[in-house]
C-alpha cells in the first residue's frame, strides 16, 4: 500500500491545480502539438493536451514542478482524455497506453525530485482518470431516450488500458474524477479492481464527483448521498467533489458529504465561476479565504484546485492548510 495512506493521517494533503490553465499560457500552435513525430499526421491535433506529454514533455514537467514548488503534495497526470474513447476525437486511439505511461513517468520524475529534496515530506502522483466525453446513463439524442453512445463494457475495457499504463508509469494513487455520470465511474472502478486482482497489488483509489449546478446533483441526476452510496462498495482512500463550482458554491455539498461518510474527503473546486468569456477571475487570496472556512469546519483531508487555479492559488491554499489538522473522521450521522 502506498505511503500516501500514512501521510493523509499526519496532515492535510494538498493537490495541484489546473493543468489546462497552465498549458494555455504557452499558446501552443498546431505545429507545437504535432512536434516532429506527428508533423505529417493527417488530422488536426491542436487542443489535445495529453499529446503534449510526447511532443512537449518539458512543458508538462514544468507544470508539475511549479505545483510542487507551490506546496502541493500530489500532482495529477496529464491524462485528461487518456482513453481510446477520448482519443478517438483525434484518431489517436493506438497511442493511449504510451500517452498514459509517459504522462505518469513525467509526473513520477517530478515527484521523486521533490521528495529527494525533502524526504520528510514525500510527494505523490495521482493517475487522473476522467469520465470521457460520453455518458452511459443518458441518451445524447433527445428523440431517442433509450439510445446509449457507449456501453459499460466499452468503458470498462477503455479504462482498464488506461489504468494499466498509469500504474506501469509509477502512479501512487488512482483518481477517478470529474464524475458527472456515476455509471461511467463504476466502470472505471470495476476496471481498477480487475487490474488490482490480476496483478495482486493494492493501489489507493480516490473518487471525486461533480455537482453540476445549484440543484446539488450530478449531471446524471444523483444527489450527494446517492452518489456516495453508489460508489461505497469499493474500498476508497477518499471521496469528494471537483470542478463545475467554485469553493463557495461547493461548500454545502462537502458538508452533506462529511455528515454521511467516515472516508477521507477531498475537494478541488474551480477558481470561482467563469465569467462571460469563460475565464476564471477568483484571485488566490479570495480562494484562500474560502478554503480556510472548509478547514475551520473540519470538512476535508485533501484540498486542491480545478479549472482556473494556478500555482499562485495552490501556494496560498497550502499555506492555510498547514495551519490545520486533518479532518477528524466521525461516524456518519445516519
């Protein structure tokens, strides 16, 4: 079992911030995404951030380094679309294993470098497993509610390939995140359990759902409590929420979660809500004030940032997290 299970009992662990936000600062061109290896590839590749682990690996390493420098304990792999389902948009399904393996390897090298600098504070790599761009619970066609664009087995097979590569690349923990459809997440969890059984290994699992709006439900319609019940059959390191909402809007749902679980709780909210141009305006100082409230209310064990967050946000989050003890895990109230 990973050393992360020991560390989470000692202090509040800090997760990194947004990868995409940082990569956008480079304004990479189509040629940058292609690099030398894919210069003659017949389909557009701009926007495929996962591919940058192969064509611009130094940029990915730099992002991980910046988050560790800012005080993060855990960085996520650059594997936002790291399944055959996600890569189908770019006609790069054959690269999935390599993309995940290399992304994990880059993050591992960064984590090992910072652990060596301060062995008393080990750094960790979370294999980022996203929901794909398809939903297993709902139809994408309003005229055919029974239609599904993907099956549970499709997802299970795709996730299994990703999980194997992330583990081979050196991840300490697997993070099934940004869950808008719990059936997709259950396929990922099933695939993880398959790999764990086949390899006779035990790797910690984090699960993070997404409350999509003020209704307090996931996109597929589950409440906080229903989501928790749906994934509680799997032994988990933590359960939590990320994306869609800012820290202020997410707080009531973390409170509901904390009342109903004895698991560790994670949160990585956005830097507020997006403005009219899709940009995130919440400053690191503003976000720090809101995260302090999480800590004062004994809500979390792992804290980080999602869309719009930067090393500047994580630095102030890490500073305030150091002032508090980890969430005291209470027995659920019902």
